[in-house]
């Protein structure tokens, strides 16, 4: 069951959400974190929308073209007529780069009869606050406000577009929406060419994916969705396409996820590597390098802007009513000012493949190791401090277990890299630190009476992030404490097969909904314990919550299976891919 019935299109520069009726309801231009020009998702149609609907009753069906991020929406009219919309952001290879402008293309194809339609093209800048001035320039309609310029090139009569008059759709019509620069190419020829080349690009990209024998459709769709969370210009990876979709009907928990959390990005590139795509990791490591240089001598932030921006001031937009009227709508994210020390571990883990995988382009080994050394040394210092934890609690800082384990992981991987380079003897303090960290985690983080690792040192609350202790190689699956902790998390955090992050009260009360990736973490942990069939049932139930085009959000209501939270959530699709690989039979065993 889904109330988030949207499809995602994009090209690693811009993206948009399109609903079941083919309406653009969310998109920012000219980049992934820009203010919306279509904001109907959060403010109704008056905040910006683009639609092309019949004037008589109709039904729709929408799907992605196989193995692509090109969306097809079929309109079946009551009188038997039919037309289709094809929506995509052009992306394909040229001689020396990928063509990925801030641009969307819409193709309207008549399939049967002569359907009458009405196009509503109403962009509104700055999250629906700034209506544009509209004019004509050459063969384009131009929409201007302050420094913004949107150009719509179309062979639909401009009068019909500007005045919203119905018209008879004959044959095929074309629309190109461009930000900043007018589209100067021949319209029909270029749209058809870009369509063919974009379809070919995505299908080739998918062919280069390593996929499991089972759950292939879910893995491929998740991989394609994750790719659209990459901002290719810098290598940054956003956590989600949206802001302020509430985690539950109670409101309050509405956050902006269009930024690069180092933690989330690590999980994304880790799974893309598993799929066999390495360019994303190489670009992200360069992004990390630039951040490390920028933060020389200071603590890492948990989240940065996709251009490396440090300050992401959080503010509310009172003129937007919110998704389904649930607010507040926020942009920016105050988490940039938090201390979340797990980031050191994720950055070292992100860099580690450079030293071990011969397929990867080699950066300067001396400089790359110097970056690792700085991060490991900082993790040793950070280990002794309290922080805000993986779930970004906004109250007092505490000693959160996940942060401690990730600091240990930074030192552990640093030692492995130093050993590979023949330099382990140069860092005896790292070896001492790794032992000290493990001993402290075991003594302070384990609650003997509850039989589990807890959310914080000397705590009593369960936390799903501890399910990653095996994935991070802190424990092996046969460790008695790990097995006991998994069983306790099952009892305390699971509801109808869905797993909560935690069940204790936070800054906004008690969590109401399960956190999607935590369910997949439980699936992986159960596989570790040899409970594969139970894991498979939980996985397939979570997968069944995907919307009509196979996308998942951040949260799910365990009572109804309804999707909540920002959408699509990169974390959730990472979980699908990881668990599918864990559960699938091998290709050799399949035949």
C-alpha cells in the first residue's frame, strides 16, 4: 500500500517526481538540492505543477521502460482513445563527457483516436513563492523570476499552453524544459534522438551491473534509483530526493534530505561497488578528499551540501502547507552542526578499496594514505567523546554505541591499509587504540541482564544500528553476544515483521513507524544466524511495500504497510540490494 505513488526521473544533475497522472509534482532546478520549480507535492498545484490531462474521464497506467529511468504513462480515455507520455531527463555519453543538462523532455504520443487534452504548465520559483514573468523569445516560452530562467520549447501551440485551452492531440508532440539556456536544437529530431540515446544509456548501464539470480527486478530498479541520487558534478550523493515528507501523520518529523550525509553515501557507494560500478566511488572519494582538506584540524560534519557547502541553515517555509497538509516544511538541515563521530569510520571505509582493488584508478598513494591517517587519528580522539549518534538526536550528547563501533572500524581499516603498504609498524598507537576501543565497547556497551548491546553505554534501550556489528566485522556470526543481541532486537524492535530504529522516546516523542532499512538489516542478521527462510519472508513482505514502480520511502507503517518519510530513500534501496544478494541462491546453484 502506498500513498507515495510517484516515479523518479533524472540524469545526475536534476531530478523530478511524477505522479500516476503524469504530473510533475516535485523538482528543483538547476541541481538536485535547488529550490523547487514544481512544488505541488508540498504546496498543492499553486506551488508549481506540469500536467497534460484529458478533458474526459480516463484511467492511467505508469511504468518505467524496461531497465531504464524513462517513464511511460498511458492514458486510457473513456471513449476508447489513448495517448502516452514519455518523460525523462536526457543522459548519454558524448566524445569526452556525459550529456546531462538541467533539462527534462516530455513526448506526447497519440496511440488511438484523437484525444483532447489540456496542458497546464505552471512553474513557480523559490518553493512556490515566486510567480514568474512570462514571455516569448524565438520559439520558446520563457519564465523569469529574479535570476531564474526556464525555457519551454514545444510544438504545441503556445496559446494553448499559456491559456490552458484544450486541444486535439494529433500524432506526436514534443516539449523540452531547460533551465538557464534556451534549447537551440531542432525539436522533433533532437527529442527522438535524446530518447533513443537515453534509453540505450540506461540499458547499457544495467548490463554492467552484477546482479543476484533472484530478485533481479527489485535490484535493478533499486540500482537505477540510487544512480539518480548521485550529483555527478562533484561526486556527492543525496540521501533522498525530497524534503519534509513526514515520518508519520503526527507531523513534526519533517526533514530535508537533499544533502550528502557521509554515512548514507558510504552505504550507497558500497552497494554500487557490489554491483560493479566504481566510477561513483572514485568521484565520491574525490568529494571526500576536498572535504577533508577543507576541514583540516576540525571535526567532520555528518552532512554537507552537494557542492561541499558547510552551512545548511534550517528554516521553515510557512507558505507551504506540507505533504497532505502535514507540516512544517523545512529546508536546510541543522544536523550539519551536530557531532556524529561515526562519520570517521564511514570515510575510512569508503577509501579502503582504493588500496586493495586493482581495477580502480589510483590517486596519489601518499596523499590518499595521509588522508586516512588524519581520519584515523581523529577517530581515536572522537571515540572518547559523546555525540548525537546515527539517528541525530537533538538533545544532550551521549556515548552512542554505533559511533563507537564506527570509530573502531576506522582504526581497524586504517591498520589493514597500513599493513598493505608495509607501514603498520609506524603506527603502534593504532594497534593499542583498536584493542582499547574493543574492550571499552564490550564492557560499557553490553548489558548482561538484557543480553544485548544497547543504544548507549550503560543503557537499556535496543537500537537497530547494532545489527551492523557483523557487517562491520566487529563480530562474526557465531559470536554468542551478537546472536543474543539479534534475538533481543527481534523481540523489542520488530512489529509485524517491520523493524523500528529504536522504541525509546526521543526529542519528538515515541517513534510511530518502522524505519525501512532497519528491516533489511534484520534480514541480513537473520541470514547470519542461519534463519534464512524467516529472513526471506520478512524481506519479501518489506519488498511488497514498494510503490507501483518499485520505489521505497524512509518509513513504513507496520499496521498498514503504508509508506511515509522522504522518498525515494537511498538507504532503503541499499537495503534491498544487500539483502537480495544475501538471500539469493548463487547462479551456479540455480541450474
